[in-house]
């Protein structure tokens, strides 16, 4: 059987390909949560990582950015770069620098985790494609003393129908991330997130006044189902 090897130039290009994942699992590395909640009443928060690979170590690099994916966020991660051996676990320690976040509402940042598999000595004499994986998690900075709870914020969303659009108002100090949102029997797949003290607008086709929804909790699972009726604008 003829074996096909990647040429040196093509290998160089392909080896730096980054695969983006929205789930918290990339090959051998398991990430402990799907989102990070930074409680400002605590000195730091931690995110566990487990190398489930039975043979190879992985290199882990982590950093926090704003929504533009370029500007660094006001957090220090230790260790920022480290090797995680097979079947081992280590936690990222995330510390806030004390600036860059609103005092009266949650702020959203993004935690990037880049994972690179180690080399297998059995393949030292072969051209091997190594893919760099990148996982992006939402990091919510939660100041002290915010009114209400995230659960109440989810339940108390306000919905208004204006012609063929649905306006969703979040009057709380918390980010609302939807697990699902229905108008009548039609699911609005474009429903993603409503920032604190903001209104988002979604196109709708159903004429039903009935709304039902689930939010994602701090633990990444779905909240209880809530229902409401739309007001007419």
C-alpha cells in the first residue's frame, strides 16, 4: 500500500492551523466548566484542566481578552503556559487586576485556552500533522452586591412585539445567555445573549403572543422553563 506524506511546506502551513471549539473539550484536554464566573468577593477563581490522553503530554496556553479578541482583559492567569502530563490535572488560577470592569453590573470577557499535543517518539522520523486547538469560554466578572440573582434576572425578562420583531429587555445587572427561546412553537435560533441593562431585537415570523425560554445557569445547564406573553409596541 502506498503511503502519502505531507510535503515540508504544506506541513508547515497545516501545523499552525487552529481549530475553534465552542464546547469545553479538545482531544485529550478536558476543561472543567463551559463558562467562568469571577465573583469579586473572592480573591481568585480556578478552572480545572485534565489531560485524558493516556500517553502524550499537552502544552497549555491561556489568556483573557475583550470581545474584539485583541485587547487583553484585566486578569492574570497562572500558569499562563505549562505542560500537562498524561492523566494529570492542574487548575488555572485567574486573578482580577482591580480595573477594567463596571462596578454596577456584570462585565463580559473571554478566556482563550490553546492546547497543543506533544510529539510521539515513535513518529520522530515521519511527517506528522499536529493541530493546535483553541477553546473560548465566556468569563463573567460579577461585582460585589449586585441586586437580585441571575435566576431572577432570567425569569424577569420583558418581551415586546413590534411588527415582525421581538424586543427583549434585560433590566437586571446580569448577563442572560439563552439555552432556548420559543415564540409559540417556533424556536428563535438567533437568540444568544442579552447584556445587562440592554434591549436586543430579533426577527420573528410567528404571530403567537406566547413566549417560553430557558437560560443557561452559572453551571452551564438549563434553567427551569419560564413563560410570558409579549406586549405590543
